C-alpha cells in the first residue's frame, strides 16, 4: 500500500494522493492513494456504492458537472496534476477518453459520431474529406465494426444494436488518440457474446492505451485485467496483479469479496 | 336474540348494502364511460361544426360566381365601394405573412435562446422560477399586448426612426414576436429537457464546452421538439387578431419598408364583420377569408402535430 506521505509521482500513468471527494456532506472517496501503471488494463472492483465509478469519473473531472461535488487532494494524469489552475479541461478530456455504462452514441450519423472528437478539437477545414474518411475507417476497423457499418455510415447511430453502439462509443475515442481510456462497466448492457467480443477488443487496445475499467463482473476482471484495485466504502483496500488479488489476496476483506462471500 | 342471530342479521344487512352499491356501480360505470366518450367526441364535433358554420356562410359566394383570380391576386380590397366593389386579398395575405415572418425573425432566436439558457445554463430554483415567469407571459390577453405595442413600442419607433406614425409592420412584428416567445420557450425547453443526460455527458467527456454541447448535440437531438415549438409560435402569430389590429396601422397595401402600415387577414375580419350587412357579398367574403385563415393555421398545426409524433416514434 502506498503511504499518503509518498510524494505524487509524475511518471506516465495515473497517480493520486490524499484524494477525498464529497457529494454534499457524504464522503464518497477517502484518502485515495494510487499508482496506476501505463499501458495495461486495470480493473476497479468492489461492491455497489464503494466509489469505483466516482473514482473513475475523477480522472477526466466529469464529476464536476454536478454542483454539489467537492474534491481535495491531487491527481496526476500523464505527469501533470489535473487540478492545477493551468490545466485545460478540454485538453484533459481529449487525452482521457471515456466509455459509459449504457452505450450513448449521439443521435447523429455513425460517421459524425466517430468524428465528434475531431469536430470539437480540430479547426474546421484542417483535414480534407479523404483524411476524415480514412480516420473513420481506421477507427471502425480497430473496433471490428467497419464491415457491419461501412454501407450505412450516414445512418443515425441509434439504429445500431447495443453491442455495435458500444463498439462505436469506443471507436469514436480513437481519432483523438487518447492516452487513457476510462470504461465504466462497459459491458453491463450487453449479452454474453457481446461481452466476449468487447473483451477481445480490450485485449487489442491494451497495447496502445492505459485502460481503466470499472466492473461488477468478477470473471471479467479476472479475464481482462492485468491489475485489480479492490475498493470498499470509498477506500482502496488492495491494489495488485490480478492473479494475486484473486488467488492470494493480502487483505481478508479482498478475499471475502473475490470468493463471493461478501458484496 | 342471541349473538349469532344478531351477527347473521348484520352480515345480511351489509350483504344487501354491498349488493345495492354494486348495482349503483354497474349503473354508473356505463354512464360515466358514455360521458367521457362524449367529451372526447365533442372536440371533433366542435371543430367540424365551426368549419361547417364558416363554410356555410362562405359557400353562396364561393359557388356563386366568386372571382377567384381577383381574390388571390388583386391587392384591391374595396368591399364597400358602391360602384365597383373589389375583393382582392393579396395585400392582406402579404400583410399577415410579413407581420408573422418579422415576428418569427425576432421570436425564434429569442425563444430558442431563452429555452437553451433555462435548460442548460441554469439549475435548481432559479431554473424553475424562470420557467414559471416565462409561462406567466403566455396568458397575457392580446389586447394588453396591443396596448403595449400602441403606447410603448409605437412612440419608441417614432423616436428612433423618425417615422410619422408608430403603428406599422415593425410594431406589429415586435408585438407579435414578444407574444409568441413564451410558447416557443415553453415547448422548446421541454424538448431540450427531454434529451437524455447521457448525450450531454458523452459530449462533455470529449472536452466539448457547454455551448458546443448545445449546438453539436442538443440541437440535433431535440430538433423535432424545437421545430414543433417554432411551428406553434407561427400558429400563434398567424391567428392573432386583437394586437395586430391595434398596432399595424390597418392600411391595405403591400409594405415596401418596415415602417409601412399593413393589414392582416384576421384584423380585416374583426374590423369589418360588424359593419357588413348579414348575407351580402362583403359579409360572405369575410367568411371566405376565415376559411383561408382556417386552412393556414390548420396546415401549420397539422405539421406541428406530425413533427411532434415524429419525436415520439423516434424515442421508442
């Protein structure tokens, strides 16, 4: 366990020190200190209400859109404290992409969904049509969606199946070349086959990104994650390699949870 | 009398009472159903009855040698001329369309802007208070708006532009625009509020600003509702009578500038029906104008209706 006194590391990856978060008077995160390694898949596990989604939503500061949230402490993403005054929220979110629990493609065409980030961050006319087309194709190929949708790129994205929608939500992050991808239970709306294909996709993507995934599905954490973080009541209980967490946890609480006796 | 006999009597009494209530219910159920059904049908009946009444008054001239070419293409509306009465409503149609168009030019940006502000840039009590206040504007009687246009906007127009009179196309457009804003805001805000929050979150997670979220995501997502809001505003403006009668100047001509007076279809009917002799051509022509208005508002409302239906079927 990292002591809260350990100075904040600014190497790549995600680091937090003394991170506390309150919703009104309820404290949802307590003294969170983490060093999440770059270039691997890290799973956040723990019973409902333990703060895993809240923690995830700190890393792109999207928590802040609700007025009653108060955060203290430090979070370094890609070597920079994201609460520093000179951090641009827009640039942070460009580097840190997010996939949500329920697929939420925008009610515009498939093509425009993939290009949404580009439209927000790149000046109009910076890319020619051909370059944009290439971006769309490569992003959709990366998530194995290209063959399904190449003939209907102009169609509204809401007509896709849930699994396709979730793949699209991953694909639309790629043109911005994010460094970190946050996933908040990305498979909870999908059937078993869909889950399998999304996990395969994770295995492909892990080489290029730092991936953080919140999951309720223990088997999924086991299959898909290199490291796991077990949280309970807003605190980090244990952070270790997946095999270690599942087979030889250090803490009693972790063992209770991963063996299904608690939570 | 022993206890069990008494209990049996009580039981019998309540059973009888229950039976009576049941009969009453059996009787009221179909009666209530019939009443409710009548209420539903009455709406249809009234619409058709009104249409039939207007049509009945208009029919004798419509099928009795009315000059349709003159009616739709002439700008001369001289119904009271003894020598050569003329019934051309082109200037009136242009009047109605120009006042409505100008009103929408003001009301649509203002209304949609207010809706976006209330829905996306305010929270909590402030949001509710604003919405309630704007909806309070909707039921202000149109004659009051007429007063405001006549007494307030008119003099301002004279002062700023040097126009000889303050009642003209510009005044009509402004007054009517202000009148249409509340309904546009109300419907548009509902449409924006109905957009799932997950869309906003998706856009924000890409680093979009709030304004980018509005025009890149919320506008496409709520486009049907916003269109319905605009169409309802247009419907309100076209059908408005009292305010435009008071503030447009009421001169029959095709306007060449914002400061020209105009006259609308509605104002013509309101102003002349009292003087027209019941049953003569002038009287009936006013009813034909009524039918033209009927057709215009009907078309707009029907469009709005289909558009709103489009929203619902898209959501399912």
